[in-house]
């Protein structure tokens, strides 16, 4: 359990990063891009648009270079390491690396993760995803080769992992937002709507300087090449994000939704794309932030400037 005994006045700036795996900016073609559906309003951004793109008075949409200056298709381990450390992981390895970070990337994460850097300068940080058994049955250091970048980053920053009890107390959200997969596994948990999940994440953001929530079912939907499934994920994500924005004070909170590489925006191909990573920015500091974001490796550095003075 993570303490909630924090005074709101302690936090002059709150930062929420919503990491969405496999969401790029693609072509405006609804036959393969679910973001081109006429009913999509937050994620309807395309390669033909002019960026940065103003989202009414609420924020900006931009695209981040996910290729990191390397040939081949961007991949999760190097893209997420770049996003969450500020180090060009693909260039460091000389290639893109999929799935989980190898030892060299774990060394970078151990020293430079956004969690580590925020906590090092005295800020409070949290990874708001719920973890379930059997994760807690193992020493995470013994299974570290099978852990994603986000999990490794939280581990090396010595931050707690939220449990099922935290989900029940509405302090965290499972990776599918709705708890459907938890219930299928036999856990006695309530169903959440994406709106409910967004409310929980929004409320929790007020208790920390920096929060991260990870959603990776978009990447799975992209790999499926199933347009209907992909469209359902984008609708789900929109409902969630609208709810987050309704439940944070954008006068003292910055909300940044971003990705590690493209995928779901083009279900005509099974693999990832070289498209820019879709990035939406709302709230306090957005005007000063977006001009400095060009690549995945810019994000950690620029977010740290909001609370940490080096």
C-alpha cells in the first residue's frame, strides 16, 4: 500500500505521463487507420496535418521521431528506454531492440530512468499500474530479463508496486483499464469503465509530482491486423483520456500522452511502423514544453525541467 497522506500544497506542479504502446501518426485512411474514423476526436491526427497542431484551447498534438536516427523498424525496448531515460537507446546499441531491455539498457535505466531522476531531486513519483500475483511471488531481480522497461524503471528507483488491494481502494488501475482480464483469471474485482479508470488516474495524479500509467493493448490490437478491434481500443482510450482531463486541475497539472513507436495506426501491416509517435500535451507548461519535443529521447529531460532544477 502507498500512503495517501500528502498535502496538496506540497506540489506546485504535477506531471502525468500516459504511455500508450504502439500509437503512431499515420495516413488519413479509415480502411486501415482506426484514428481516421469519423467519431474519433482526440486521436484524429495524420501525416498530412501541420504540426504542432492546436487542440482548441486545451492542448497540442505533435509527432515524436521514433526511429532514433537508426534504420529498421522502431521497437519497444529501445523506444521505451529512450522515452523514459532521455538516452538514445537504439543508437547506443547500434540497432532497435524489441520486447524487454537487455543488460546494457537495464544499466541505463538503473541510472537515468525518469522515476530515478524525479526521486533523486526530492520529488514523489508513482507507477500507477496494478500488478497481480504471481509477480509478487518472485524476487523481481531474478526475473528481470522478462520485465518491461516501465517495470524495470520502477524497480530500480526503489518505488513500491501497486497491488490488487490498491486497485480495490482505487489507488491504481490494471493494464486493461476495465479489470475484465483480472476477472477472467478469477480475481474478485469490480468492472471499471474507461471513464472510471480515468477518474482514478486523474485523482491519484494530485498526490505526486510525477505519475506514469502504461497501456499496451493498443500495440496488441495493431499486431492483430483487426480493424474493428483496433477501433475499439482507440474509442476506449479516448473515453479514458477525456475522463483523466476532467479529473485533474490543468492549472497545475501537465498531462502528456505519448508512445514508443507506431503500429495501431496502420493495421494493413503486422509489424511496427516508422511513423512518428503520437503525442498529446495538455495543461500547465504545455506552451513551453511542446517546442522542445522532437524525439522520444527529449521527453524525460523536458519533463524533469517542470519540477527539478539541476
